[in-house]
C-alpha cells in the first residue's frame, strides 16, 4: 500500500489554549471538528484537512518528551510570510536545502512548546527579509 501524503501530526501540550492561538495566528490554521475523545484537545485545519492534532496533558513532560524533531508545510508567498512572522514577533531561522532537486527555501520556527516547524518555499521565491530574525 503506497503512502500518499502526510495526514497529520499529534502534539501533546499543557498549553492547549496558547497553542491553538499560536497555530491560528502564526500559521493560519483554523480549529475545527474533532471526535468526542475522552480527553481534551483540538484539531487544527489547513485547506480543509485536520493537519495538527493537539492533545491536552497536565504537564509538558509525562515520561516521554512530547516535542517533535520537526514537521513541515509547503507554502507560497515567502515575503508575505516573513512579514507576518515579524508582525507577530516570531523568531525564525532561514536556510536553503542544497542541490538543484531540493533547493527549497526553509523558514524554521518553534511553537510555544518548542516544537520545530519549517515552512518550505520554492527556491525561486525571494525576499529581502530572508535572513535569521530575533524580535527585539
């Protein structure tokens, strides 16, 4: 059975409200329908798909580290995205995957729980803001 696409990521958090707001305000994901699980959480949607599943926990660490190495979104509009991050005072790190086949531009950000996310843009997109940024 061949894989088709990444379906979703599941993130445990003790800051459910804060993460819902961050993913909405910074990445434009929208809270939407979620099964009636016996635990708190939220599903956040991108283009009609529930791509980020948040699971509420009492504490950030419950035996296992709930953070991820990273997950990624592809996007268009590099300059507008970087302006948006700056407007929300979100620090970011920029990089370019090497090689003609992979030469994508990556903008690396971290949510309030420290989960690493990168947003990928075509190598042909340009922005004067494409440089590491730490808000004042």
